[in-house]
């Protein structure tokens, strides 16, 4: 592959890969350690993938890491740092399934160029309860400086010992976000985090942006104008901002809403596709300098609510409630001015 040239998969090719390798054992919003462990026996037989218990949560649930590939470029991926944000977790199992089973050029190239470590559920206690925070009420994504939680300490130690060239920090964003200048939801949003308050484009941050540009180029073919750029306001205690500041390039992916997709199975697909494109780009690129096109991705904008009853002119936002092993979407009436808002669903009551 040539330097500085961005290779973009064709949409047919990458959609086929997804359909062929989607992890069928994982579905919907409530994804826990028990759920993902159902896939483990398959990987214990794998010659390509290694599973290791690297630590435990505050309530002593296992935190596992999958390793694959033998190349020089090191990539670290973690998901479900927020326990109720599971879309990235489903996508990393789609990715593992693909890298384990496929023998195509793309997979071989990735495995020979990259060493990839994946922590699919960093916060298994929060996953079990379907909460953002861990068992001690700590938001792991605001714990990068204090490292108060066991889970934050573990992630930090993996970061320092593995010393990745690129990391992917996987989250879900709420349904309220849309893409500026459109009436579309932000199905996927990206961020190359700032290292300090001036939001300067440092050399490392430019490299992170470069990977995002590659992912965005492909997504624009599949879901045009449904990709947003998350605010780069500097959050001093956030994980991505801190890791980027320490010199570890960290791509934030926020999986979001797609029409009628409250189970986040469509956004799972686009998260998988983003990851595969991003990793393949890293595998094939030696010069990550080009970063300007990052700023052409429109901003995320809060503009949506879930539901409008047209005849009553009443608006609702769903509350996600875990009950008997599934997530119920319970409408809660909104007490705010709704005149400038867009709605994912409109009904007559
Ligand atoms: Zn999050």
C-alpha cells in the first residue's frame, strides 16, 4: 500500500463480511459477562486468538482480554467502560469472529501487521446492573486522574505495559444526538480528544484524526450524513483526553441511534465496520499526518427526543429499565419546550 493514501473498502465487501461474521450469540442492549462468556469456549479452540483473565472488578467479576495478531503495530480496544453501553462490545465480538475465521487478504494483512488487544467489558459490574458507573458508583470515564476504581487502574496498567500505537475507546451515545446541518440522528460519532484546553492539534492528535478520516470516508458511503464529530472540549479527568495527553493516540467511537433501532443492531454493524476500516487503515499506513478532513465531519448536536404524540403535542424520552433479563423502553413525559426538537417517532395516541 502507498503511503499517505487512504484505502477505503467497498461497501458491498464490508457489508458481506459483517453478515458472514456477526456474533449471533450477542443481541440487544443488555450484554453482560455471562453473555460474552458463552463465546469463550469457541476461542479456547482457536489457534489465532488468546483469552486471558487480566483482572477483576470491584465485585470480583472477571475482566478479560483477547489478543490476536503478531504485527508491529499495537492496537488496544476497550468497550463497556460504561456498563450500559454495549454496542461496541457486540461489534468487537463480530471483529474477533471475523479475525478468527476469515482467511481473506484483509484479515491476514491485519494479523501480520498488527497486534490487537481487546477488553470487551471493562466494567462487568455496571454491565450486570445496566448502569453507567461501576459497583462503587464511580464513572470510569471520569476516573483517569484519580484512578480510584480497580477497573481504571487495570486499564491504565494495560495501557502502560502494552504501549499501543492506537487505542479505540468504545461508548454509546444517547438518542438525543443528531448531526449538525441535517435532520439525521448521529448513528456514529467520533472524537480525537484534545490534550489541553486550547484543543491544539498536536502530532499525536493529528494521527488520531487521520484514522477517523479513514473510518468516516467509508461510513459516508453507507450512512451518508449520519456521522457526527463529538465535542473536543477538554475534559481533564476523561480517559481519552488523558491517554491522548500521555501520548497514546485514542480514538473515541460513540455508537448512536439509527431509525427504529433501539436494540442498536444497526449501529453495531456500523461500529464493526468503523473498527475494521480503522484497523485496516492502521495496518496499511505509515504516515498518519493528514488530519484536516477531520474538521469537515459535522458536529454532534443535541436535537432529538424519542417520541411525540402529535394530537396531544406531548413529548417523551425513553428510560431504559432492566427487567427480567431485558431492557424495557419506558416513555417518560418531557417537561421542556419542544418547539425546536426533532423526534425519532411520531404517533397518534
Ligand atoms: Zn460512555
